[in-house]
C-alpha cells in the first residue's frame, strides 16, 4: 500500500471513530464534568477500528504530519470513557501540544488527572482553562470536587457557588455544595440546600445525605422520614435500609430494624455489615440463637472477622460455654501477628469465670512483652485483691499511674486498696486527685472516712454535713458522722446520727453495732444489749455482737452469763480467744478456772 493511500485510509478510520463517538456523545467537542459512559457494542466497534488504525499507521511515511488535534482528542475521550486513564492522558497531552488553549482538552485532562489521584495537577489544568475562558461551569464544578477530595471544604464551596452563579438549576453543584457545607459543620445551610433539591425532584443522593446527616446528629426520627422517601423511590437501596435499620435499632424499635437488615440480606446474603447488625439486634432482644446464626454466617465468609468473633465469644460466655469461648479467643489471637488484644480478651474471660490463676498467667505474659499495658495491670490488681494480696495489687495500679497519672480507674483502685492496707495518707492523696476531676458522694464519703482515721475529725465532719445538707437521706454520711461523734465522745449526737442512718437501713448490722457502742460508752447497758440482740445469727457480725454482749454482762456482774456467752463465741470462732485475753473487762476473772479453760 502506498504512503498516500495509507494516509487516506488512516484519516478515514479516524473519521469513523469520530462519527461513532459523536453519536454516543463522546466526541472531541464534549466537556465532561464526570466520567463518560460507553457501551460494550460501541467499544467493540472502536477497538476493531483502532486495530486497523495501528496496521495502517505502519505504512504511512514517518515524515508526513498525519496526527490531528481532533483525532487525538477523540481518542483521549474514548480512553477516558474506557477508564484507561494513562492512555487517555497521553492523547490529551498530544492534543494540547497542537492546541494549548483548548478548554475541552484542558478540562477533560483535569478529569483524567483527578481519576489518577493527581489532584494538584488536575487543579492546574482547570485553572489554565479558566484563565482563558472565565466562565466554564464544568471547570468550576470539577475544581470544587477536587478541593472537596482534598478536604478544603471552604474553597470547594466557593467553586460550587461559582457554578450556581452561572447555572442556578445545576443539581449536581447544589448537591456537592450541600455536602461541603455539611462537612464544614454548617448543617442548617447544608440541610436547607438538600431540602431545596428534593422539593423540585426525587433526588436519591440528597435524600440519602439528609438521612446520614440527621443520623449523625442523633435526630433519628427526621432521618427516618427522608430515608423512607428514598426507599419509596429505590426499594432496594442498600445504604437506605442500613441507615433505617440503625436508626430504628437506636430508638429501640428492634423489630423494624430487623426488617430492614433482612431486606438487605435477601438481596445480598453476604453483606457483612447488615448481618453483623442483625446479629447485634438479636442480642439486644435476647434472641441468642438467631444472633449466633448471623455471626456464624459472617465467619463462613470471613473466618477471622474480629467483631463477629468478639460477639460470638460474648454469646458463648453468657451461655456458659467457656471452652468454646476460649477457643474463639485463640482463633482471634492466631489471626493476627500482634495478638495482645485477643490475649487480653481471653484473660478477662478467664477472670470473669473465676479462673484467676490462668488469667494471671496470660496477663503476666502480656506484661512480659510490654510493661505498661493498663488493662492487664488493672486485672492483675483485681486478682491480687481477690487473693487478699493488697500490697501486690497496689503495686499494679501504681505502675499504671507512673505512665498515666490521670487514669481514673487506677486512681479509684489505688485509693480503695490504700485504705485496706492502712496507707491512709496515700489513700487520701489519691482520693483528692479523683475529686479534682470528678466529684461523687461515694468519693466524698471515702475522704471523710480517711480524714476521720487520720484524726482530722472536724474536716471529716464538715464533708459529712455538706453531704447531708445536699441529701438528708444519705445514710452513709449519717453513719460516718455518727462514728465521728462517737470518737469525739459526743455520744448523744452519735446515737442520733446512727438512728437516722438505721431508719433507712434497718438491717445494717455495722450501724446497729456502732449504736450499741455509743450506748455502751454512756453506760446504757440495757439499750446496748437491745441493739446487739437485733443482729441475727446469720450475720457476719453476730459473734462480735455476742462478744460485746458478754462484756456488758461482765460489767453488770453477771459473770456466769458472761462466760456462757463468751464460751459459745470462742467455740464458733477461735480468734476471740486473743480478744478475750487482752480485754481489760475480763481481768477480774482472769484467774477463774472456767475462764482459763476457755482460753486454752
């Protein structure tokens, strides 16, 4: 084939390609604000023509100027429609080399660069087009989208507004304007723009965004209104059903939530989020079998799905299937190169099921690799507390506070344990730290108790009075105030406060015992005995109450009765031998045979 003949055929093929693209609105004249579409049949025709074009091109004399701006632009647009962005960019560059001021080439090149995630280059292309042609709505629109992608929402808003200044009815610009306003936190204006769109037409994206926006603001009833409208327009809209399900579940309408999650799964059975939410909702309505079914379905699709395994573990634990739950924890641990969280889960599971030794081994293993895991340390502290090893427990929480001095859980535990081990000053310091961040009656009651132990009775009493002033039914504060007055020998006041506390807690043996001690100190022995007799045999303080009763009988000269009561107490609890041997009241009978026999 001669070079001239080849050139004629080459131009003819280019002309055919151009005609086909023209018919499908992808011609060199087109300016795209979004990716053009091209169907399979058209694509097949053009691919055949491109093959011919390449064959003919080989027969053309290389010195001939056979490349044409229009042909380059047509091919660039075609490859853009085929999502072949690198090929598309090559032809846009070629077209612009021939016509540098082509606004369509510049704008479409900008779209190609945007799709290649070359955002700054894309903006440069649009700016170049706008520098020559001031009012190109598509250029403003795409600049807005690019700035939105760069999260520069303020500048994006300006670009979308530029579009609307030129085309006031441009729905896409209005929608993206609303999206940018919502992202900026300007909800009122953004919602207003979206509502303006849906007043004039059914616009699914606007309805969805309204549903999403109101959901994020926890205004679920408003979200439901717009999402229901979206469902009417598009019955199989997955995101609408997902949001509706979440909204209904949050509002406690679990049955309606389940309907929407199931609608998604009827169309797409492997939709993991819908199945996970369906499982969670069934957990909420105490339907563990249905919940487990859904979590198992997820694990068939994704065997190591973290959330599904965690929920499965929770269900297994609740049903008493501890071994199966631990097996799931091990599965979770094996699925990750850093299984710390999964091991923690296993340790907590063992702790909750009274397997403290096994749990301790796991927490020690974690802490062997990292010394500052607060969760492992707090659980170690709880285990040591259970074992009555309070010093070890205190060391654990103090290790947390070394690296996280404001950890409220650790401060609370440190204050509590310090009181148990007799580190009262330290306990008071921790309590004061807690109170700088959060005040509660329980913490103030503890501070009062510590101050009282440290002999700072006036400060302790002031705290109690404040608590009672705020709430005259605070029985613990009344009780603490009673103890303070007992220590200060204000026995009448002590009895008065104990009475008020007991009126709210009639069966509280510790309050009754303290009231008896106030009567005892006043030498009102009969009143003291009446108090002690209110403490039943089943109570843990019963033996102590009986011991106090034996002392009163001794003071009243009823030696025989005193020894009889003391004998029963010592037979029940051997520790009372030491108390009796050191009790001044029993000195007068220390040489009696019966008393000596009791203390053997």
